[in-house]
C-alpha cells in the first residue's frame, strides 16, 4: 500500500517537521481541539502510523498549560492498559510542545455518532464496559480523567476502545494546578461537583 501524500507545509507544519527532525515523517493535520492540533505522522524507521498532538501556540505561552500538557504524558505513560491510549514520545522545541501516540484507524465515538446518530445496544454496552474497565484501572492507579466524552474514546480497526486525552486529569502523584473554584472539563459531560469547581474523584468520571 502506498504512503499517503504529504501536505504542502504551512508555517505550523513546517515547524513541527523541523522540531521532530528525522524521527517522524509528519504527513498532514487531522484536526484541532480546544488545547491542541493533531497531526498524522509515520515513524521514520518503523513506518508505523502515529498521531502527534501539538499544544496551541497561544496556550504554550502559559506556564500552567505547558505543565498540564506535560502532565498528560506523565499520567498516561503510567497507565499501561489495553483500553488506554499510550504515549509513545514527547518533545519540546522552543515554545512548541508535542506528544506522540498511536494512530487509531477506527476514529472516535464522536465520529461514529455523527455518522449513525445512534448506536446499537450491543455497541453501547461494549463501549461502556471497556471504558469502565479502563477507568477502574486508572482510578486504582490514582488518576481521575475528568473529561470523559465521545471525542476521547477511540477505536482500533477491530472496534476495541482506547481512552485518550488525559490533559486535565488529576493524579495523586501531582500537586494541584487548578485554582479552587475553577471548573475544567467539557460542560455537557461534567458532573455537578466538577462544574462547581470542587475536588473530584473517580465517581465524576463515571457520571
């Protein structure tokens, strides 16, 4: 199978290719979220597909957001579980902060819902069971995700779940970053206590 064509580089793509050097071949931008741009890449030696997540430039100017981005890598790297997306690498170049992780060809639960509008009871039960298993493992290892939503539930080609995006996770091995009373998360999916900026535990993820 031939490799996908490389995007014509804009400034951001050119900078990322320079920052990653000969380690990865950055193919194209896949999309953007509230905290980061996401790029499709290939490992230069192994040839396997990867995703590179780059913190938005405006956020990289804020020390708290840079620290939060780095803590995502630390929290996820401590969680070795088949239903949790691993962190393959991370790097810094000037004010460019990036994480590398596996590419999941099945897309996200949000993509699936956008296509189908609804899912079968069997699919819903399977996804919920796998996410609950991943959360049980994370909670037992002291990590509360705090942003469980369809966008952060990925699928591999066989439909297996991978929970991703620990960018606002709290962990018992981290000190607090968020000031008391400040809510972090996605409003539609927040538990009431999280929306009020209170301290949360694993029950907020289950909500």
